[in-house]
C-alpha cells in the first residue's frame, strides 16, 4: 500500500529513522519500488534530533522530510537483499552454536550432579568416546572403570585409578530418562545445525572468489569468511576509507585525553560508527 501511494505521487525519496526493527518491513517494500529507482534512506535517530518541544509523530515526519530536502541526512549502511538473506543464516548459525554449547554444559552439569565427572579424564566428553560412555549411562545408570576402558581409545585408558573415582555414581530411572531427553535435544540441535550449514553453503556459491580470498588470510576459515561477507557484503565502495570499515566493525579503539583526563569512547571514529549502525 505504501509503495503504491508513493508511486502515485511520483515520490522517489523516502527517509526514516532506524527505530528497533520497525524500519525493516517498510524498507523491504520500498527497496524495489518504482522499478528500483526509489531511494530509501535509513538514518541514525540521533543524527536528526529536533529542537526540544512538543513531540508528535507528525512533527517528527515533517522534520525528517525537511532534513532530507536539505541534504542533511546520511544513510546507514544496509547491504543488498541477497547479503541480508545470507546474514540471517550466519547469525542464526551463531545462535544455534551457542545453544548447543549451553546444552552440552547442561548435560555435563547434570552428569556431575549424578556423580559422573567425565571431564576429569576426557578433554571432550562429547567426542566419540565420551558420547559412547554417556549413552551407556543413559541406558544402564552406571558404568565401571573396566567398561570405560572398552570405550576409551586414547591414553585415558592409563588413568584407571582416576576414572574409578570419576564414575562413582548411579542413576535412578528418572535420571536416566531425563538424561535421554537432554541428549535427544542435543542431537536435534546438531541436526538442525547441519541443515543451516547446507543452506549457507548453497548461498555462498555466488561468492566463491571472495570466500577464497578471505580464506587465504591467516586465522580466517570458510565459516568466518561467510560471516564476514554476510556482515559487510562485497561492495567496499559503501565505506569511504579503511578507517570507516574498521570503525563500523568496532576495531578502531581510541584514547582521547584532555587536560590530563581520559575520555573513553568506543573508537576514535565514533561519528563514523554512528553512521553505520545497521
């Protein structure tokens, strides 16, 4: 409806403030309006504060329009639609990985409450050996050091005295059933993560060259490269200088001092960062 109204008035410029996520559905509609000739500007709200007085939505809209006509609004960085779609996936992947880590911690804590401290002799209790031991506990409620020796395939087999102290526990039926529920949820999240990874791999096929270039940088792998592209896109003309993009990424710490007093800011390019907050 909004785009039809603007098209009927032959309006090619729209400005809005970046309030929460409320600007996103409007921007998504206007982005391709007027056959892609619509210019939608989303700007930081602090850059267009009006003079103090009675505040209404209508007056705010009039003030934004006045600043737009005067050319005083700087649009925030918003990547194109395909990059935003990739960003949805990479950010969601990060959330799922965090959820998986939380679930693993929850399971380990529950095992310890039942008297099983597997981390005393296994660096990764969710590896192949650790998971086999946990599955055994979920089925039988207890495990002996000799049974563990059959599961562990590493040098941990030489720690039988420590192992005996670490598995001195027994689970009741409720505890076994509850552990199975925790493990089932963990497996479901891992399967869900694989689906997300497949979607991301499908999306980044269009950026194979950029992924390869980023992957050549020490410390950056394919996963990090896809996340970087999802955040900044591939068109670096959106950032005026290297300092601008470093500021946008929060990588330009500053040390401002006046009259012997230090003023702490996020970075020396604070005004630049505020222009690129989306």
